């Protein structure tokens, strides 16, 4: 089929005119028109998961038969009106896939295409028995914020006599959110690598919304390889969004409101319950009937809402990590990782972030296993752990100032070697504790920290009671507050109410089956603690700092030594000889490991410089607000060059 060429100087796009049909089985008939963003354009944009990309279903397009994918064919059949045509934009047909120049130009217009559409239609798939019940449930919860999730409470929602105690209704809900659309990032080869490549050239603080990549190793005439915006970006750009299963539709704003109201009644209402017993009973009822999984399903809506609200506020590195954690199933991702083709892309993204922002926030994404082909200061997004496991502490970086108001000034001194400035604060004495569950880490570390001392004894490093220093540290300095609609975050300082922490502690000593049955206030401590400790461990330092977590007291440590120890969190792989450092532009301390690097050429002064690998960031209570750097400056010292390899 021949396409009429687009005029790139006029910001032109093609629009698909979908002919009306009285019957669902009527043949699909379509035609094109050209439109320019220099004028007003009236159309709807289609968002869908491609599924099998093999074109097998026929459509009459401009009088000629064209084959399209099964999922697109199904969507178009259901979207037809009975009495009038419908004007749509869909990437697979409205872009000439055989014209590389046109594809490239249309990619540059993607943000306009989705933001200028009067509506974005999200096709979730064919209707199935129960999908209409889920939509009705979400509509009820979204329209009425006073509805409880229990029909036994007044007022409570009910769908055909069912509430969320019903296994049938919950199963329908789980299926609703199992559509491939919810997990899709970009259905294109080497998506994580290409994602980074696309992002690293964009201005920091602006989420690029045209994350479309083309596989240049494939035949450009192939219609199987189509440009595609990720579902997140499509939603973030839209003025209005409607979900559709078969002929059943749901406005996204109602769905998001349903998630908020669900959260309010299951968690926040319990936290503000006049009777703590009633609050605990409500939370136990929630877990008994599987509402934790229900909440996880509904959080898919929250995810889209947050991206839309914060897409201009978060760093590019944040979005890379967030999207890399989403489902990307193309096996060529692994091939690219094995061949090392992603190394340069990831390196450019990390270095670009440091230079643009003049900070070292990217080093806080060094979590989980990484490829040995990457420099230690570059996150491995191809093997990104689930970002939600440590996202909370990344969100809190701006609350800390370990390097005061210094900015990151870096230079490449050799291939994949980076010179930064900083100070070495301490040396790791040993890391004696193996990996354990976070509950076990908590109990054993507390045993060590309190051994022989009252929790009320002053913590010499900060002048506050040891119990307060302990809780602030194990929560990574983070605090959560239940509000009416959402949970808000703040820096944890000057604690006055320790009841929720003590409740959390007491529940850890109960039988395993009861550990999750926490009082409402303690519930929020449970949310913070795993995030603050994910991938971290307890270590001792030569100057007497404790960094992280661990079980039994060290027999060689004198009780007075333990009494004077500092406390904090650091990467679990720390070992004897590793160093605690404060680096210019870093908001938190970092853990470094000395490494010889003879490949670096001597500088003008003949000094090779000191080389280190970086293990990750740390939370050390007594130096998190710049105390170490201020002490050095007061003694007349200054930062020195440190080379990261």
C-alpha cells in the first residue's frame, strides 16, 4: 500500500478514519486523512499492548487489503461506531513503517500526538465474564469517597451482593490488572539500553515522552517492527483517558479515585480509628481476605497517577530505574548485556546525570548485582532489582546534606575512570553478619546497640537518647504520615512519640504468623524499615562507627567501645578495609574499596591518584548533615581527588 508523504515542515500526521459497522463481524474498512498541528485537530489516540506482532488479520485500508496484528484488529472492531466514522491515531497504521525518515520524524511528534488528542483510548483486550463487575466496583468506589470496602460497614459498596470478602470478585480484580498493558514498557528490542540512550540526551528534570527506539539491525521495511510509546508515557501525556475491555469502559480519573478511597478505608481510616482495637481488626480483616494483593493491583493506577503528577520533578535516572523495573521480556535484552553493548549507553546516562545535575544522586542507584563490565559507579539497568524495594530512600535524598552545599565536579581521567573530590571519613573494621531477613537483622542489631546500656542513655555522637538515634537510623531518617488521601513523607528528626516504634518492636517478638498484624501506627514503620535496609548490612569501623545491620555482638569488642559506637546503614557487601567517604555533590556518605589501577597515566605531578570501586551509598546518623566535612574544614583540611573505577 502506498502512503501519501507527510510534510515535516507542517508537523503533519496521518489520521485513521474507522468506518461505522452495524455488526461486530463486519469487515474493517479504514481510510487516511492528513492533519497538521499548526491547526486544530480533532481525533482520539489508541494505546494498546501489541501481543503477537505477526500481522495476520485483514483490514481494508484505502481500498487495499492490509494485514495487521490480532490485538489491533480486535481493538478496531470494538471501537467502531454503529452510525458514524471514528477518527483515531494508532502508531502501527498511521506511521509508514517502511520509511525510516518518516518514522524518525513522527517520533519527534509523539508528545504532541498524545497530548493533543481529545481522548486516549486504552485497549485492555476482549471482554471476559467479570470485567464489567470490576469496572462497576471501581466506579462505585471512585464516585463515593465515603464507601467502605466492607458492605457490613455503613455505607459499604456491594456488587451483585459481593464486596472484597468475595473470592470471586477479587479474582476478577486480579485478572483485570493482569492485562499485558499494565506491564508493558516498550515493545522493542534492547528496550532498557535504548531507553537509557534516549534519556541521557534530554534535559534533566524533564521526562522525555518519546521513548521510542528502532532496532537498526532489522530490515527497515519490516512492518513487524513498529515505534511504540510506553503505556506510562501515553497516560502521562493524555488530557483524558478511558480504559476499555470489549465494550465496557472506565474513566481513568474514576479508577484513580477508587484507588485513593480504597487506601483511605483500608489503611488511613484504621490509623485514625478512635479505637486502636478496631483499627487493628480492620487491618487484620484486610489481610485475611487478600486485600494486600488487591492494594497491589490498585497501585498500578497510583503508578500512572504519580508519573503524570511528577514527570517534570524527578530526575532522568529515577525514571530509567523505575521503567527498567517494569516487565521487559524481549530476550535480546540479555544478549545486549552479554555482549557488553549496553555498557557505553549506561555509562553515558550515569555520567550525563552527574554533569547535568552537579550531584551524585546516581550513585544511590547502585543496588543489587551488577555486570563486571560496568564501572563501579554506573548502575546496571539491565539487571535492575525491583525499584520499589529502595525507591523510598531515593526519594529522600534531598533531605540530607552529607557534603553540605558542595557540587559534583567530575572528569574522565582514563577510559571509564572518573575523578571526583571528597574526604575519607573512616575504615571498615569488619562485616561479621551474614544475610538474614530484615526482622532478624533488626532484633540482632538492636541487641548489639543496646547491650549493657539503657535506651535513655545519651548517644554521644548526636546528644540524643540512644533509643531515638536507633529508630531514626534503622528507618534511614525517613518518616511516613497517613493523611486523608495519601501518605506524606518527612525527615525523621526529634522524635517525641515512640509508641509506634515500640509496637513495631514488640510485634517482631510475636510468632511469625502474627508479625504482619501490626497496629495502624506501627504499620508505617513496617513500610519504611524494609526500604531503608534493602541491600544493606551492619558493619563496624575503626573509629567506632557502626554502619548497618547484624546479629551477635563481637566478642573482641570491648563494652566501652560498643557504648561509643556510631550507627548507620551501608551496602551489605562491605568488608574489612572498605572506606566511608563523603564526596562533593553527594547528599549521603558512600562506601569505597581501594583498588590498584596501573592503567591510569600519571598526571602532571606524577601522581597516579588513589583508585577505588564504589559499593553504594550509606546512611550514617552522625555525619548525614555535613558534620564530617565541617570538621575537616575547621581543621584547615580540604577535599582530595578520588578516582572511581
